[in-house]
C-alpha cells in the first residue's frame, strides 16, 4: 500500500485490512515509480486512488480504480473503473464480472461468426436461400442477446 499519509497511519490501516507492505509519505512520483517497477513482470498491477496526485499512477497501472464518491474528476477520468460508493471490498466482484463479461463476449462473437460462416457455405453450395440467411441472422442475434443476459443473473 502506497499512501501520502504518514507512515504510522499507513501501517495501522494496512494491518487492519491484511496488507503486508505499506509505505507512507509517498509523493505522486513515488507512486508512479512503484507502479512502473511492479508493471515490469507478468502480473497485473492495479492502483486505487482518489486524488489528482494519484492520476499518473492510475494511468500507468494495468487497471486503475478511482474512489468516485470522494475522488477528484481527474482521478475518475484517468481510472478504468470508478467505485461510486468507495467500497474497496467490491473490487474482487468487479474483477470476476469483467472476466465473465470477456468470456461471454468471446462466446457471442464466435457464435455469431460461426452461424454466418455456416450460411455463407450453404449459400455458396447452392443450398441456402436469402430467407434462410435472414432467419439465421435474426436467430443468431437473439441467441447472442440471450447469452449476454446471463450476466444479469450473476
């Protein structure tokens, strides 16, 4: 945890929430350097911030979370995700939702292109008609929308 607050406060908060390392009195440049150093590996680097001082590190991180309720406009605009109720416990849920969204997006693209490829092949072989292609396209659209709606259940 990197914070501009004093080191004693940083250590106390880190201990309460189970963070192993905490550094206080960090300037914006220090936070940016830390994010750049951590970004060198294969791991994803996330940054949570609320102020204009956090904007450079939020922009450099693989994913930036801005604390929306108390955050500055600059931090919110720079970050990838704005937490409007400032509840850090929701970050794991956001990560799970983004992975599920990506998975369903890939499924939908594969499904839609697959159906179009099948009907292109049928048409080129002389077995497909224009009406079959239209119904297949509408059916594919409905399947894609239905598949996407699964996210609402999670």
